[in-house]
């Protein structure tokens, strides 16, 4: 059996293990505090910790004590105010105590318990119930991901992997193999000694007893455990199929997208980018900006470039298809896309977008999310995408954002964990 002793230094936090138990125990309170924090802060301020308050009544511990027991008599005093059947008024609130804790007549109380979530812990709880939909394992990724599997036993290894049962089994088999013939001979000698004693043949009896003693000494010299008996659990390293995915971020930067609308789109993509980098190491992100033409850009240009122009949404979809054909085979990649726009598009281009998505892209992707950021009424592009949402409910989703406060609820709705069909 393997025993693991954690001797890692915890620097200033001497009780890291106890902290993890505490966080797991009050998980519901922490999740609620994280959700409230998201509503109060901006998306760009996500990567910092949060102060969490837990009511004192929820951290009280059960106490076991001895009851009075036995039979006892008590005299209870009466009162001068009430008789049987009277209604007792509700007692009024009293001052003292802190933070909504337990108040008392003496003015003392118990404050709520307050502690600080670290940045990593905050992000873990923020993205805890999110995932990429329909993610499948499509490709064996070289030597970067492995797991250890049992592969029988070996004759050498470290003491921690010693198989005691298999070692004792091997030792017993060795002792039986080495002493089997001698034991059979010893049984024959014992029978011969008994016959010689019955016939009164002392010479034969002495010779047989001498041979029996020699065989017993030989058997005692066989060691109970030998180095050749040691058997160790063998574990081999095997590559693990890992899911590799690519996320296409398509953002409309045309003239109809004012600065406030672009800021909402950028905040949504910032949240998406932060989620992907934290939960999926092997996920690649492709950034595409478009107006009348589409262009693949890097992360900096995607968020900070000031390029603008007219609106042809199909240009971004066609560029995405070209990149998929060139670099990301659907046989080995999980392909995702998130498109953000204000819905303003050339009327002749919206039917092209719907047809291109339906025939060219949706058969290749695992999931396509469309976010329309506008306070106006929906236009032709939304109506085209609505038809696709009805035909491809599993692979296509669309949501509407009107204000910055809608960003996280919409993001959570699009990427929340779903039960497998």
C-alpha cells in the first residue's frame, strides 16, 4: 500500500488543507457571494479576489453533552401578567451584537464570519459550472498528456510499490517447489521408521532417523523470504486522448457599432478568453474582425484596433471557413465560434449568412453562439439566425444583450454545463 505524506511548505498559510475543506463545506455561500460580486464589478475587474461573509448561525458547530437524565422534580414560578389562553406579544428587537449576529441581554453578540477569496479561488468558483458544449475527444496528442496504468508486476522497484500479497505468494510457491520432493521422502521415512520399530530392527531405524534429521535440517535452511520473491506493482505510462479545440471569435467593427456597443462586445470576448485559458490548456483562439472585409488579427489588434467601415457579416463567416479548411480539420478538432454584432447588415447579405452557416459551417462546428448587442428592434440578420436556431438547436444558440449588466448572465447561459443526452 502507498502512503502519501504532504510535506509541502504553505508559506504564510499554515492550514492550506483545512482551507480547502472549509471552502468545500461552505460552497453554496461562496458561489452566491461570487455571483453577487459579478453583478457589482465590471468584466475588466474580474481577476481579483472577493470578500465573502458567512452568517454566524451557519458556522455554529453541533455540541454533544450529557443530559440531566433520571427523574427529577422542579417547581416553576407563575406570573402576574398572563393566564391560560392569553396571546403573548412578540418580543421587541434589542440592540448590541454585530453584523446581524446573535444578540443578548448583556449587549454582546457574534459577528458574521468574513474571509477573503484569492484571485485563483474566485475564478475557480466563477467558471465552476461552465464548459464548452459538445466537447469530444477527437485526437491523440503526442507525448504531452499521459496517465499511469497497472501492467502486472515487476521484480524490481521502489519499496512503496511492493506488493506484499504477491511477494508472500511467490515465497510460498518457491518453498513448496524446493521442499516438495524432500517432504515426500520425509513421509516415506516416517513410515519406514514406524515399520522398523514394529519389527525391532534398530539398525534400520537409526539409519532412517538419521536421514530424516538431515532432510529436516535441509528444509529449515530454506529461507522464508528471499530477494527473488519480491514483486512490485508495475505501472506504465500511456498517452491519453485529449480534446483539442479552437474557438473563433468574430466581432463586428463596422461603423454602426458605436463605442459603447464595441465595449460590450470586447467585455464578452474578454470573459470568454479568460474562461478558455483557465479551463482548457489546449484550446486555441482565432480572432477575426470584420466590416466590409474580414481579417484575422492577433489578440492586441482584436481588442484595441480602431479600424472600421461598412458591414458585410458573411465576409467573417467565409474567412472562418477558409481557416478551418486550412488549419483545423473537423476530424481532429472541436470547432467553436462566438459572433458578436449589432445586427446591422446589408439586407442582401443576411440570407447569404443564413445559407452559408446552415450549409458550410454548422455541419463542421460543435457549437456556434451569436450575440446581438443592440437596443433597437431586431433586423434581417436576427430573423435569419432565428430560423437556424430552430433547425440546429444543439449546435446553434443566439442571445440578446442590451446593457453591460447582461454580459455575464448571457455568457453563463450560453456555456453552462448541460446534462448529456
